[in-house]
């Protein structure tokens, strides 16, 4: 492997990891917002653009 390729691979790994962590944070946040303590889906917590 050539020397210049190493930083590029590292940067691509960091971008991929940040994307994965971002997706996990979004899923976790939405799950906490839409489900209550008894794991019931709370559709009343959704807001529509008309409200």
C-alpha cells in the first residue's frame, strides 16, 4: 500500500463511522420520542405540518 493511500483510507473510515453513529442517534431519538415506558407506539406525539 502506498503512503498517500493510508490517510485517505483513514478519512473514509472516519466518515463511515460518523455516518453510522449519526444514524444510530437519529433512530434512538425517534424511538424515545414515539414510544412510551411500556413500549407502546404513541402516534399522538407526532406533529403534522398543519398543526
